[in-house]
C-alpha cells in the first residue's frame, strides 16, 4: 500500500490546512491526523502549502 492509497476526506484536509496555517510542525500534524509524516508532507506539497519548520524539543 503506497502513501497515495489513503483517501483524504474534506474534513482531514480542512484540519490539515488549519494546523498548517497555525504553523504546527508536520510531525505533530501527523500524530493528530494519525497519518504518516510522508503522507502529510505530500498533501501539503500538493496543496502548495509550505509546512512549519521542525524545532528540536527543548
């Protein structure tokens, strides 16, 4: 099963875009949406959204 086999619902895309606008890191979005980081990154790229930069936990 490839990353693209998982269907993105309208609700999931809306959540994704809202979190991206709030500058939530991809790793956190991945956990909240229960999707692989690669899938989240790919969808953001498809939508033309630049993800927030990851910051080290400190």
